[in-house]
C-alpha cells in the first residue's frame, strides 16, 4: 500500500449520513449500522445490516471493513476486503447506486481534542448519532473539505443547575399552589442569534450538463436509459424532458404524463419555461438551473420544519391560538395537552389536511400550503384511526399501498423490494402473512407507519399512535419513533405516553384553547412548570385561567431560545426562497391524475381482496338473496303473474313489490357502510393523490356485480312458480325483462346507499338510516297507498328508486290486466279501488321511461357520492 498517506494517530474522521457530521479520533473502532444498541453511527438505509461496516486505525491509516450481507460499495464496486482510505471517499451502503451515502474524510483534525483517556474525548458508544453530534463535548469540525455541506451548528442543550444567566422573571407557574420551589430557577442557555441563511434544497449530489452543452433534449426518469437517471420510486420511468428552445432561447420542461408530477418552483406543470435559478422538483429530487447546468439536490430527510403563528378558527371559537415552534432535521417532537386542547387540530394544520386560517407551516423553509402538491408526498401522516383494512394481510396491505403510491410503470419486483424493506425496518416481516385485525395494537400502528414510510417521507406526523396500548407497547412505539428520527427523519407525534418522553428532543404542551404552554427539551419541562410529575402539569393546565398558560410561556427564556431564535432563522430562510408562485410561463398539468385506470384497477383488486378475505361477511352477503327468494317461494302463492289465472293475478302486485323491495334492500345494504367505514383510509389516500372518481367507481363496479347477481337469484326464486310474466313491454321474454327492471332497481338503491355512506359520520348512523329509507321507498312505490294522486307526494315519489323499479316491473308484467289499473288505452277507467299510474302501462315507451328514470337516479347518486368525497386539491384556508 505505497499510496497510503503518512498519517499519525490520533486521526479524525468525518461521516456525513444525511448531512450530519461526526468526528472520531481513532482511539477505538467505529461501527456503522442500523442497530442502535450495537453501533456508533446509526443509518436509516433499510438494506444496511444491523452491524454493517467498521472503521478503525491501523498503521496510522483509517481502514474500512465491510461486515454486511448487502455490501458496502465504493465507486460502484463492492468491498471484498478491508480497504485503507486513501483520502476522502464516498461510500454507499446496501446498494451501489441508491444505497445510503456516507462520506468519509480521514485527516480532518478536530481542534482542542482532549487527549485519549480523558472524559469527553470521543463519542459515547450506543448513543444516537444525532445526540452525539449535539453533545457539548463534541465541538464542531472546523476543517470542511471543499464540496461538502457544512454541518449545522450544534443544538443548544440547556444545563439545569448550571445557569449562565441571572434568574428570569418568568416564573408564573412557580407561584401556583403546590408548585415545587427550585433552588436553581429554570434558565435555559443563551443562544446566539442565527444569521439568515439561504434555503437548503436538500443534499447536493452533483451537476448535469443541460441541453445547451449536449443535445437539444434531456430525458429525465427512473429508467437507466434516461439522460438523467433518478433513483426514486416516486419518479416515473420516463418522467420529463428538458428542451432547449429553438435558437438557444432558454429551456422548457415537459412532463411526460408522469404519475407524481413535475413541478417548477412548486407548481405542477405540463409544460413550462425554466428560467435561470428555477427549481424543477421530481420526486425527492430537485434540479436547479444555474449557468446552463442542472444542479441536483436530494431531499434525503434531514429537513427543518416549523410552524409560525398558526391559528385555527371554527366560527367564533379559537381551536388553535398562535402556535409556533421550530424543529431541525432528525428532531423528535411530542405534542401533549389535556383532552380538547387542540392537538389533533394542530396535526391537521401541520399536514395541510385542514390548513390553519392564519400563520404558515414551513418545510425546509418553504411554505407547505403554497407548495402542497409537490411536498405532500414528503409528509407521512398516521392519523388517530388506523389507515388499514383489517381483513388484509400485512404484506397485502403494503402491496396495495405501494401500487397506489408508486407510478404504474414500477415493476412488481421494485415494489416488492420496497415493501419487504419497510417490513424489515419496522420488524413486521414475521407478521407479514397475518391479517391486520389479528395484530396487536402496537403492531397495527407499526403497519400504519410502514405504509407511510413506503415513499420515504422526510417528515412523519402521527396522531396518538400510542393510544390504547399497554405501557410496554407504548414504549416500543416511542422507541420506534426515536429510531426513525435517528435515521434522519423529523418526527412529530401526539401522545399521552409520558413515561417515554425522554426519547424526544422537544416537547410541545398545549393548553385548552390551543395555546402554547411550553415548547422545549424534556429535561426542562417539569422545571418550567415547577412540578414534579407530568400528571400535575396536566392538572395545572386544566385548572389554569384562560390565557394564563400562554402568557406564562410567551416571552419566557424558553420561548426565546427554542421558538423565537430558531424560528426567526427559518423564516429568514423562507423569505430568501422568493415567491412560491412561479414566474415562468407554464401550461398546467393537463390531467392532474393521468393514471386513473391504474388506480381504478388497484382499488378494485383491493376491494375484491377485502371482500374475499372477510369470509363470514361475504357468506352472509351471498346467503341473503337465496334466503329472501326461498321466503318468497314459501309465502307467495303460485301463478300470481299469469294472465290466464285472473283470480291469482290479483296478488301480482305483492309479488312485484316483494321483488323490487328485496332488490332495494340488498342493493342499499351492500353499500351503505362502504365509504363511511373506510373514511380514515380514504382521507389519507385522497391526500396522496387518490382519484375520488376511481374510488367511487371501484365500489360501484364490485357492489354492482354483487347486486346484479343477488337480483338474479331473487327474481329466479321469486317467479319460478308464478307462471309469468309472458311477453314484456319490450322483450319477448317478460321474465328476463322483469329481471332487468329489478336488477336496475337494486343498482339504483346501491348508488343511494353509497351516497348516504359518503355523507354520514359513522357506520352506525348509516345502519340507522337504512330502515327509514326502505320504509319511504315502500310507501312511494304507490302499491299500497295512492301517492300519485296527492300533489307534492307524487313529485316526491319520483325521487324514490323503488317507485320506478315497481313501475318498470308492473309495466313488464302487464299490470293493467293483472291488477286492473286501467291505464291501458283499451281500459280508460280503472277498476273500482284500483289506481291508474301512467308509469306502469304495458308499453315499450313507458318501460324505457321507467328504466331511464332509474338510470338517472343511479347516476345522480353516484355523482353525489363522488362530489362528497372529491379531493380538496391544494389546501384552502377557510
Ligand atoms: N369543527 C369544529 N367546530 C367546533 N369545534 C371544534 C371543531 N373541531 C374540533 N373542535 C373542538 O376543538 C377542540 C380541540 O379539538 P381537538 O380534537 O384538536 O383536541 P385534542 O387535543 O386532539 O383532543 P383529544 O386529546 O381528546 O383527541 C375541542 O374542544 C373540539 O371539541
């Protein structure tokens, strides 16, 4: 190894996973991997081994040794033996192209390094990477080699008991009854004001020559044949093209009907001019046009995130009152507060689900609301309710979620790989074949988190993931979130799990009225409130006079140190980012969802899998029609639809009514809970771009098929002994025509059920409404009571699906003759007591009219359901 540089120990080494920076002095072996209990540097790459690689000094030089199963790669070559680092080296873990990147720089000396053996001379093993980087005994490296992002300054850590300032005047909580007197008042350390910085787009990964220097067109996508290859499953195989305009008059970007869209300065575009300095966003990759080159940045997860003066109002009521905070990449924030304090409201505002009425949410210095279409895929959200179908197996739930989230051109093997990776990362592999409903509460939450992690979001927001879990599971979920934050993501969770708050970097306490009672690190929380336990803090917040908590925090040292100073820095970055609305000449994306058919087929398959997996319910569904048919067979007489038996035919109305109401019940009961019971899943999937029309249509198709099959069974058993009908109004087979009318009545009722399901707030309410609907439908058929003679009632009956179903059936069965309703031209006056209804005449035009009315009601109900769940698109402030 003659090329080894002459180095003498102790050496220092910089490792920069996700932009963070570590320094080691070479006095001991440094282990890299996923297992926080065994390694010094934790990496988030799921393909990395628990213990993946080691670094140590030998012969005065740093040695890199691979001990993994998936490999460590240097310049696309897998290490097969220990390698002496010749100088700065870029290493990838788990995959030569898109495995997690580490940059190893031997020889960068740490100033004022205490000699080995003295306390603080090196990082403590087993401590999370970010915490080590933040520890005060780890001064920042001052020698930053060219081409590397400087690391953020160390996070300030307050040191209770070692005040550096005189006691602050903010001690209102200490004056509350029962407060613990502190000899050392709560005084956070002083933080120097941060200088305004440029917004950081992501990790800088290189430069591409544009068309100006090569051909007139550059194709961008995931496929290896593109000019710019982006390794990201959010990117379509052939995603977009950068064109050099004729005569060299600048550039324009053309979206190639990509699944997740192409954005220029935050706006989704079909075709757009790209001016100097504009940022093209494709998946997690950002390409900035600078001096005829495209600079590439990747959002690898380490993003700042902040809320600035968020307020949410509901009429005169204030649900969230001027809440602000600031987080660094990799921070783990727990949000606490008494019931009704506004925690869920805050989560909805942070995710853009229900935007705040005032204030801003900043993702890496960019306004989340203004750039929602681009950024929504980088924010994972696990709501309070599970976003899972309980009947599906864990692996299947993840597979369908991947199909919906990744472009349709993603190979099955690529999706499978990611699904397996995520399951391995969350410890779900052993449960992969279990139905979600058989998992423990903690495992179910893990599965919900796994679905969100498929797209590698940089920010993960969870609403009470620990609710209903026993303390053991609570801890394991909080440990998991800690690990995810250590992997570089920013994690925010609402929790009541006070036993695990030490796992967090920051705590936000909300007081009733949605006011900030405290924001800061866990060790300072109890001291701020002058209380010994969190339970007492909850009690104090509940009892405090309105506005007291907010005033106690506003202007306190913690407010200055942990909110105002870092938020000020992030806001100045945001202001440096320029206007969010692109100034470029752009054609908006022609179709916001060009892969509608792919979504429809995925949703249809998922819905079918759910129905098949739910064996007991499906069996009951299939048994309903035969049971109703057999009852009709047993109760009704015979030859009631036969024109040759006038005595029996007097009961024809009962047969027709039983068939139509039977189909109405079956159709409506099939669908009336279908949307409402999936509401949390639908809400979440809508936010990631699910087409509501594809969703509704997937329900219509499967439930429609089921309803038609049920109608066939019902009609067959219902008329097998009835000796009719003979000739229909239109078809020669009156029996088949009767089936068509009854089936369409069932479909219309199914559509009505979906409409109700889209509007009600829970499945129980939907079931309560069902009998009311059926009773109204029965009355409006007019078979028992003459509704068509009463003004108002007659018009109202036109909205009843069963009325038109009954009319169509009566028209087919020739009710004029059977029931003597007297609407036939040859029978101008009805028989005494009979009711003439022109919609029941045995004429082709009348039957078509009835069927058209049924079809129109079906379409209106389906459209109504679609309108009720259609996406909000870019969040709108109310
Ligand atoms: N749309 C609304 N209109 C009026 N008040 C509302 C609305 N939504 C929520 N609220 C009220 O706002 C307050 C905050 O609700 P939120 O669900 O955010 O509280 P929370 O802290 O998450 O409560 P919990 O811990 O019980 O889940 C509650 O008093 C709630 O009743």
